C-alpha cells in the first residue's frame, strides 16, 4: 500500500481507538510505520535525506509490539508499505500521525492509574516526539533542496549570463 494511504489508515484507526490499550497499539503501529518509512527513504530516497532517514528508521527499534489482539492478529500495518510516491506529502502526513499519536498518549498517561501503563506511555511519547523531530528535519531538508516555487534548485545564475 502506498505510504500516504497507509498513514491515513493509521490516522483513522487511531481516531477510532477506544481505551488505553487500543491507543497504545495504534501508537505502536504509528512508530513502526515511521521506522519503515525512514528505512525506505534511507535506502531509496533522495541522497540528502538518507542520513536523517536512517536515524528515523532506528528510533524505538527495541520496542516490541504490545500483546494486543489487533496487533497480534494483523501484525504491523507498516509491513504493507509498497512505496512512497510523494516524499513531501508522505512526510507531512506522517508528521500529523505522530503528533496525533503523541496527543493520544498524553491523554492515556493522564487518565491511567496503573504505573506500568503510565511509563509505557511516557516511553512511547518520547519515541513519537523523537520521530516527529526527525520527520520535521527531513521536511526542512526537502525545503532546502527545493526552490521557492517547489522546483529543484540549480546553480546560482551568474552576472555574466548563461
């Protein structure tokens, strides 16, 4: 599935999450998708994005999937990623998903009375925040590469002309 469509599926699933465990499962799905997009861009994306993309692909790599039925039965949604047609649009959508996941995790952390769940939320929020910072960095790099009208920047025009 193309990145933008997969990210939108994740946003809908997060919005429809009911209960702390569903939110945690969707936050894990969002993080897995961020890692997968980062890894894909590190291998196949524009050269100037590859270092930052590699770092995105490594965030939260040690986290395991929660024992949630939605995750256990369907696995990681990120495994369905088939391509990234529009890098800027995919990164912009991914930033929205990570921001929404962070907000949902704050809500769960504030509402829980369970110590273990609270600390899981804090760790997941940290990973989402770090991923969001990397995505913003990738978007900045794209902005530096693109001219003011969206095209690729060329060499500066010389005073002598072409």
